[in-house]
C-alpha cells in the first residue's frame, strides 16, 4: 500500500460491461489518484443484491468488475481492492446507522424518489441503501470519496450521518469530501443524451474494433451547425481543443472522415485496455487472491473502527 497519509475510498457496482462514460466519469479517477492516497476500493456486491438476484450472475459480475479495474491500471500493490460482502463490518455499522436515521430523511433521497416515481415497489434494501453507503465510507475514515455526479447526495448522507453520530455519542467519524470531476460529470452517448446502458447509446470500454466502429457510425450527426456536435463531444474526451480544431476545421461537413478519425482515436485508447483485460481473464485465480488479500487488510481496518463505535454506543 502507498505511504500516503491521506485516505481515499470508493465503491463500484458490479453492473456488467462498463462503457466509456463510466470510465471517464468515475473509474479513471481512482487509478489517477492511487499514488497520492492510501486507497480502498470495493465492489459493492451487497448493494447490487438489490437488483442482481441470481448467484451465477452475481459471481460473474463481481469478478468482472474487479478485472475491469485491474485492466485500466488499478494497482493492487497500492490499492486495497476487496468485496463489500467480505467485510461484515459494513452491514453491521449500517444497522447502527439505521437506528439513528429517520424515515422522512431517507425519503428525501433522489434514488428513492426516482424509483417511487417510476411506480416501483421499492425494496427495504434500496430504501436503506444510503446508510449502507455511509457505513462503507465512514469505516475507513477517508479524506476523499471520488464518485460520479449522481452520487453526490449519497456522500452528503454519509457526512450528515457522521455528524449526527458524533453529536449523539461523541467524536468518532471524520467527515469525508466527495471528489466530482465536473468536466466529465456527464459523458454524452451516441445520441447526445447522457451515455447510459438504459438508452442503448453507449460505447463499451472493452469494445472490439468492430464494436467501436459500429458505435461511432451510429452517432447521430446534427447537421444544423457546421460541426457534428455529438461526434465532437466524444472526441473531446480523447483530445484537446487545440488538437481537434484543425481537424474539424479542415473537414467541415465531412462527417464520415471525422468519424473515421474518432474510431482510430478510440481504438488507440481501448486496444491496450482490451488486451490487458483478456490477459487478466485467463488468470482468475490471481484475481481471487487479490480480493482475498484485500479483504484481509480491509477487515483489519474496519474491525478497528467498528470496535471504537461499539464502545461509543455502549455495547462493548
Ligand atoms: P452506473 O453504471 O450508471 O451505475 O455508473 C457507475 C459510475 O459511472 C457512477 O459513478 C456514475 O456517476 C458514472 N457514470 C455513469 N454514466 C456516466 C456518464 N454518462 N458520464 C459520466 N459518468 C457516468
Ligand atoms: N452507490 C455507488 C454507485 O451506485 C457505489 C457505492 C457504494 C459507493 N458504496 C460506496 C461509492 C461508497 C463511493 C463510496 O455507483
């Protein structure tokens, strides 16, 4: 682990194949910060249990997301990578937080309100989820929590909960800061809307060359201006304005040429990640070992904090 004095924590849902929006909006931040912070990154499998209720799928997707992070450069010598379900302190502390949290307060969560608005019967797990996430975070006393913009409110919940606990039982938790990169808060998909699996407008992060080409060719070109803004928006993730200006200037109206360059630029980013991902997938035993070692280190840290909490609340 790094010798850094500040701690970073982040959690990732095992949601299946990641796309370019996940990469620029969330995944890359963790790798970029791994030298600067003592980092804990976990796979939020108990979170995912709210929507993945199939053992084979759960196993495959948890391993999948671990391999995705290793493939984009997460270094297990620097980062403690583990599964949430391997550290039972998370669920235990979540219960303790449930007891100091009110129903109306949780009803204000965007995630809950969105699910309600869609007419879903919300599971208790989904409703309480902000308290599990508060526990995920606060067990490790992190200074920073890098997340996508949609998770901002959840980090606020963790801060409020830390503060409330400290007021009731005495100073125990540090209030963490969310890190949200505003420049990539919303990566646009092939139709110009937020890139999202549910809109079918994604470019997969570990796509084959053909898949990249198909996605790029499907980008909706808006011919009202002199440049295809949906093509440009994706291109800007890969290259600076200064690099793109001459290219787009010289190819006004020639959308096909611009798309062809975008395919090459995406291939340049993705090809090495894809190769690395394939290599890692041939050695699942090593990935399991990384998760096992991570769980050991995470348990050590989390148990220490939980013991302190138990003393504060008077059950120890
Ligand atoms: P999801 O798969 O939607 O749960 O997202 C996983 C992570 O990726 C979250 O931290 C999101 O904020 C981030 N993310 C998802 N889609 C995008 C997008 N289009 N642009 C930027 N970040 C995103
Ligand atoms: N809720 C986050 C998401 O949906 C995942 C997550 C769970 C998380 N626990 C966390 C992120 C703790 C940061 C810190 O993407």
